[in-house]
C-alpha cells in the first residue's frame, strides 16, 4: 500500500493555479486577496491554524464563479450595476460546492458570507459580528483588489483605496478590520506585494505549521470537487469527467492495474480536463463548428492540466495519465507531440476512455452515437495509429459494461447552481 502524503499548502497552491487560469475576469484576484489577508492576519495576531483557514478561504473565495466566464468578468468590474442581490450568487454557489467537500468544508461558511455587509441587509440575515470574522476580512480585501485601477502605478492607488474603505467603515466593512487594514495600507510593501501575486507562496509556506498532510482519500474528494467545477462549465458535459474516470478505471482493471494504481487512475480521470477552466463557456457551449482561434484555445486545456498536476508531489504519474489524452501514438497529437515510445499504458487508457465517453455523450452539435458508429470510428483511429489496439479491443469486447458506466453517471446530478438569491 503506497502512502500519499501531500502537503495541503502545495496542493492549495497548485489548485488555485487552476482557478486562476481564466484569461480575463478575476484571474490572480484570489491570490492578491490572500496576500492582503496575510498582512491583516499578521497584524491581528491570528493563530497559525486560523491563518491557514483564512488564506485557504481567500484563495478559493470565488470558486462559485469558477465555471462561468461571464460571471467572472462581471465580478472583476467594480462599476457593474447588476441586480443588488446578484453579488451573493457566486458566494452561495461556492458554499454549496464546498460544504460537503472535505477537506474544504470548514471554509464553506467563510466563502458563503464574503460579500455580507457589516450593517446587514444580506440574504443570510446576518450583520455585524454575526458574520464570520474571516468573511469580513475577505470582503474588505476583495473590494480593495477589485477597485484598484490596474492601469495605474499601484502606489498611486493607495490613497483612493484608503478613502474608499474609510468611507464604508461600519457600513459595508467591519470597523475593526478597517482599522487594521488602514494600518497595513501605510506600508508600501503591502501594495507592491500585490504586483507579484506569487508572493502568496511566502504566506502559504507559514501555513505548513498547521496542516496535516492530505491522504489519497482527501485527494479523491478534492478531485471530485474540481471535476464538478469542470463539468458544470457546459450543460453538455455535466458528467464527462466522472464518466471518463469510471471508464478509465474499468479499462485499467482489465489491464491488471493494482488497487493503488486504480485510485490514481480515478483521480487522473476526474482531473483530465482540469485545464478547461481556462476556456470561456461561450466556446465550450458553441453549437456550431469552432473557428480556428477557438480551436487553438480549446487545445490548450491539456497543456494546463499537465502543468498544474505535475506540480503536486508524488503525482507525476497522475499528471501524465490525465494530461496526455490528446497525444497520439503517431506523434501528431498535442501539446507535447509525444509518440508511442513515450505514451505509457495509463496514458493510452485515458485517451481511449476520453474518446469513448465523448462519442457516447450527447453534444451541442450531435446526439450520442450508436455502437456501430463508435466501433467504426475507434477502429479507424487504431488503423491510423492514433490510439492503442489492445485497449480498444478490451473496450469493444466489453462495450455494454463500459456504456453502462457512462449511463450510470447520468443519474449523478450536479449540486444545484443558484441563479437568484
Ligand atoms: Fe466574490
Ligand atoms: Fe473576489
Ligand atoms: Fe480533453
């Protein structure tokens, strides 16, 4: 039995990279909020485990919007005048995603209230110090980051930001947190650190003190959470990651993988499309054919999957199994242009599982394909040296069982997405 001990800090760092992939909207925003939270926590003298909880929540506070590129863009705009309650939607969605997802369930409440106003009038009914302290800290630092004019020299924004926060002290922001912020804001370093969002790592490394290592069980839970985020990006792929994971594990079992390898395969399947978080929903949901640029954008996703997962310790194998599913045996796949010499059995299995699931799912531009058509397409791909013959043989001789895995996922429902609060 292999023991996986993954440092929570490292995993958090890695996964927030996935959440920051969005090319527009709130990218890097959560890291900057975490940096400010680190300053405030230090000034307030929070205990290491409280600081860890605060920074984790800061790094994931907008997770409820991660699957929706329009919402991410709206959140980044300080002048957006939507319906007054709209800002609470992603906070509630974040709470729903996190509350049952150990090991993050402890930050769910913080995320839920990160837009609650100190003076009340919130959908939660909370006001003042009924609102969790960590939510109050994230709320203030979040508004600061969103209101900073990113086109200006950052130090020239300092006075405006102090004025904005002061003007809302006791109304939108906690008076005590406001005072701590104003003290921190005097330091130039507080602002200059925001220009290097990766400085968050320095704060995070302090968190090593607090957290027990994650186990495989934790990793599976986290992988499921991210699979949900990935799959809710499009109503056409609501269960894609879970289905690919199921079929890949099934094929790996037929190939004689050990129990611990099967667990890794499950994680790899759940996360194989992790990099899709970088693709705007409009592309993923486009009913017609994609134009050249859209195709290039879509094709980036496995590159990001690899770059993110390969940073987690002991997860090199998972990264390769997950991210090489668009590489082909003839060396003409992407993005690493690997070939038959490089592609391990696990990677070959994932490619076959992904194609099978894609063909047996309904898509915006076509219905799911029949067994005859699926068989013909996959045999052709074998003939053209795209995918592995032995794995395709295994799959096609167990077609009904594999199809059942995909069908059974259709009973799994996404956690509800709240559109109105
Ligand atoms: Fe937010
Ligand atoms: Fe935010
Ligand atoms: Fe993919």
